[in-house]
């Protein structure tokens, strides 16, 4: 065995039920354990007294986590702070993010970053913020596992006269969809929303309850994923591209706002479009309604562009990360 990784995540009675844990926890921890085992890494979860070489703290950063971090480092265990949300600052439209980022979260995030041997982030935007508090910072994207997201759109799926839009996420974040609906409601489009509960929207939609088991197959109900976001604050700008990557990997192109992590992967006309203005959303929707061959081509390209983000592809990044941390080396520039 190369080494043993100790994972510290929010407590849950059953880690096997992905419907009951934070998505970021199964994305950046639980679904990695088995692939890591295949290349020689053992893992334990929430066992501070267990033997381990490296401890990874994910979605835990309070005072007890800080004490545990110091305790483990005194034992000679290297520690990694995994950052998936921008709790480093509260900048931009404060009214919009006041409920999302509190002063104690900022203080705790900075304290954990300062005390870690290395910080790994879910976006380039977060990486730059983390570097203010720790020089040993690396960006490794959220990964999508083909073992679970195993379906692919068929050419015949794009022959419908109505363009099927699809969105997935927490219902409280769906209200940005209404901004798109206002400028496109006269077009031949229909909308499916996959969420924890039906959101309160002016736009008409078909609702699908989010379940981990059925999510991959339900993705195929859409022709094009839409992911409108407001980017006037530091919280929303720090998010990863997982929200659209699960669609791309199964052949559903994406129309997106110009969020940093989205523009990393979306190439206009290749696997989707970046919509930088309200008129962009309308014009690109009209383009896809008129040209189904373009949509089908973008579907094929979406699958191609997602390959570097598969768990199987990024596994070597975690291998390099852990090897460098164990050797006390700099972890930067692991992801191309």
C-alpha cells in the first residue's frame, strides 16, 4: 500500500446513501475512495486515532477541526484542506451572499488554510484566493465517474421540434432561470428541472425530484443544459464546473453564464455557448432550434471535452498530490 488517507467530512450515519450527504462530499471524497484503492491507497473516514499518512478535511472547518488538524500534525500526519466554496471573502453584491458567507466561516476557512500542509481547491478562482493564506495550493477539478454517469444521448434524441432545456441544482438557486425565460418564452422550448423540490418560478417546467440513483438517466431528458448564474459576487464566482460537467459527459451541451470554471471547458459552437448578455441566450437558443445538426455535433463534442474531467482521468492528479505532500514538496501545477 502506498499510504493511508484519513478523510474528515461532516458526520453522517450512512455514507453509502449519497442522497443524504452533501454532493461535494461524494464528489471529492466518497466516490474517490474505491478508485484510489485500485492504485494502492487505503482510506478511513472520521477516525482521528487511526493510522494515516495524510488527513484530508472536506466541508469541516470549525474549531474542533482546527484542533484536530493541529493534533494530527503533531503526530506527523500531513494535512490537506479541501476547499469547494469561497469562504475566504465576502465581496461584490453583499446583499445577495449575506446568507451564504458569514464572518465565522471566513475566519475558520482562513485558519484551516493557514494550518494545512497543502490546500486543494475546486476551481481556479478559489485557488487564487487560497494562495493568500497558503503558498502550497493546487487546483484539482471536481470529477465525474463514468461508472455512474454512464449514459449517452442518441442522434435520434435531437429530432424533436421542441428544444428541451434542462437544469439541475438546489431549488433555491433556480430563480435565475426566469431571466432566461423572459427573453425566450415565445420560442418552441420546454424546460425540465431536476431539484430537491419544485422551485417557485414564473417559467413553466416539468419537475423531476433529484435522486442520486436516477440522476444520470434523467439528464437524458434534456437537449441542452442551461446554467445561468449571477456573477456579481465572490461566492458565486468560486463554484466548480461539476454542475454542467455531468451533462457534458453524457452528451448534453450547455448554455452557460461566463463563470470562470464554465469558460474553462465551454467552447462556443463546439460543446455549447457562453452567454455574456441576455440577447446571447435568445440568439443561441434560436440557433439551436433552427439547426439540429449543430446540436447533434455539439453533443458528440461534449462527450469528448469531458474526458479530462472523468474520475478515471484525474486519478493520477490525486496520486501526484499525495506523493508530493508526503515528500514535503510543492503541489502546484498538478492539473494542466
